[in-house]
């Protein structure tokens, strides 16, 4: 194998392996009350802005509403929160969810969810599919 072919294979494998760990596309599972990545792996950075909250989840496989989520790090305005933090959905509210990609090549996946008077997610067909 020639040197340039070897270099090309090496660079290609590094590129593909670095892109495969995280996704930024997600959907909302209304029954499970969760944010689920489309590729079944991890979400790199997810910002959730709502009434009285601004939370960022880093390296998370699923973000649950109303129960703890397993994330590498959870922050609220630069304060690191415990991994047992519970994001409770407020009644009659709206939340903007912004999932940022690992690299700047792709745009963010952004979804808005709304809650009813009981704090349940109001069904929106656009949120049920992967972006």
C-alpha cells in the first residue's frame, strides 16, 4: 500500500469514528416524557429553556422529564448540578429544546414543546419524528 493511500485511510477512519459517538437529532417521546436521540446513542449538548430554568445536559442518552437522567454533566447557569437532578415540567408552559452538534458543520436541532394544565406534554406530530 502506498503512503498516500495509508494516510487517506487513517484520516478517513478518524473522521468517521469521531462523528459516530454523538448525534444532535432527537425526538420527543410523549408517553415516556423524554427526549430521545434519533441514532440511539448520545446527545452531545442539549439546552432546555423554560420558565425559571436554563439547563444544559452534556453527554446524555435520554433526557427524562419528571425523573433523573443519566448525563455526563448537567449545568444550570454554569452551576454543576447533581446527576439526580429532576427537570419538572411546569403546567401551561413552553420549553425550547436546542440540541447542538459535536462539530459546527450541521445546524442545531430545535424543538418547542408545550404543556397542558397538568404539566403533560401537548401532542405535536412534528416532535414525534426524528429531525
